[in-house]
């Protein structure tokens, strides 16, 4: 059975406290670290692809992300791994291969991606109309 994620405050509390500014006990913004981890053109798309697959090879990610270069995919995966969101497993077989998956910390982002997906469906028409008008 899946462990329920600890809530630091209810959504109702959040709506009130966000107006005052919410910081960690050390005085940091709790949102900034994730935004920094996912900054750039490809990282959020890579994370989305990793939500689709339990485990996935580099070649499949490359195929699913048209336009990304091998260098950028490698760099982004390494940074996501360094940040603790992605697990890399190397298989020393013939031929050798590598598989990527989400870590527990990465999997904890699934509710965040769910909320972003709902927002995207809600505002899809307005977003694409605005882009077409430019």
C-alpha cells in the first residue's frame, strides 16, 4: 500500500499563509529548489517521460524527445541524477546498456505533474491561441 505523503499544511492553510510568505525553518523558499532542478528546456520533459516508463533506456528517451541532442540528454540526465530525482543503472552485459528510472524523490513529484497536467488541459486553448497571435 502506498505511503501517504506528509502534508506540511492543508491547501486551505496554504491559501492563507502564502499571502504572508512561506519559508522553510531555515528561511528558504520551499519552491525554489525544485524550480532550479527542473529549469531548462528539457528537464521537465525528461521527467514527464520518466513518469510514463518504470525503466527506460537512453535510446527510447532520445526517440521520445524529438529535437534533443545526445549531449543535452546526457547532461540533463546527469543533473537530474545529481539532484536525486533520477536513478541510473548500468548493465555490464553484451551489449552494455543503461536504464533510467525515477527515484522515490522523483516519484513524489507525480502529484505535482498531475496538478500541472490539469492546469494544462484547463488552459490549453488560451495558451495555444496566445502563441498563434504572436
